[in-house]
């Protein structure tokens, strides 16, 4: 019998595109789930969900803009119910570490009736070169409402490896994989490592949540999204995540990638030269 398609919701995102690439490399049938895909998938337009889910046997679920956004768990509930009704038997959710709103979405997936796996992560390495922190890095100043709290930054490559394993392999159903890197770093320490590798000064400056929201809006982030992100960052960067977890090891049988290797590889591309 032919292998069923895996839908990657958020296929243009940091983890989604990596998960999609891994499945395609293995010759598995994959359907991209994004507003630009055919058929399109748009969280803001539920009419697009059923065509994207049609014929899929598994789905990787990432929510935009974030599971902390108002209405996120309701949208996840509606999506999960439709997915199960459409014949999807396996759901893998990318969740937020230390986020109460994300925990509500996790419960929805766990109660959906599908085989489920939760991949619970916080700050990605790639935020510094692919995401919203690239511009601040290029400008030489990373400003965040993080104080001097340490964060167990995790590589999006590790997240993608875990998600791909959960989507395609046995033994992952019913598992919550809390994924982190192998060590804790403050944002000041992360900025120092980037500085050394890039050969240019990058410093970290703590700011208030309100100040951070204003900065995001200056960069063109919509007001509601900026306020959600600033509030979420201020909340989860209070020390609650300042400990390591073994999700990568449990899922893959190996240690997670280290920030130093990521920084070295990115610096070699020249992206931080500006």
C-alpha cells in the first residue's frame, strides 16, 4: 500500500522547511502547508484546512504567530478535530517550553484521538541568523526583555530531526520531548560567542517588555503580534527554562548540537558581516 502523505503546517518556517526536506530526502510523500502552497494552508482561513489535510496520514503542526497568541488553542482544537475526521492518524505538535498557553494546546492534541507527539522547545539558535534577531545582530545590539537569565538554546536542526522521527518512526507516540541544547547561555554570553566568530562587536542590552514591543513595531511587526511576543518573552525569560532537558537524547539516541558549532558554521557563510 502506498505511503500516506505527511502535511507540514508551517513549511516555510525554521523547523517546518527542515522537516519537509528530511522527509523528501527519504523519498516520502510530503505536502507543504503554507499560504503560498498548492493547496494553500492559512491559519487565519479555516476554509483552507480541509483541502490541505485531504489524504494525509500524519501532520506536523506549528502555529502562527505563536501558541501564546489569543485563540491559539481553539484553532488547534478545530484543526485537530478536522484532521482526525479527515483520516490523519499521527499529529506532531511543536510546542513552547514554559508557556501556559502552549500547555493548553498540548492537551488538545493529546485528547484528539490521534497518535500524538509533543516537541517542546524554546529559543532556537537560528533566531540569530534566520529570524527576528538577525537585524539586531547586524546592527551590533541585541535588545531583549531577558535580564541575565540563562537559556538552553536549541538547534532547529535537532528539532527537525526529532519531529521527522516522530512523524515517520515507531516508539514516539505518546511522548513529550522537551528539547534543549547541551548547555545554558545568557544572551550576553551568546552575543559574545557571536562576536568572536563574526569578528565584530555584538552586545546584549536588557530592555523592558514595553520597550521591546515598541522596537518590534519599528521593525514592522503588527502591534498585536508585537505585544504578544514581548509579553511572552518577558514571561518565559524569567528563569523558568533555565535548565537542560533530555528530549533530543531520548528521541534520537544522541546528544544535541552545541551553540559553538552553529556559530562557527553561520559565521563562515558571511551572513553576519552585513
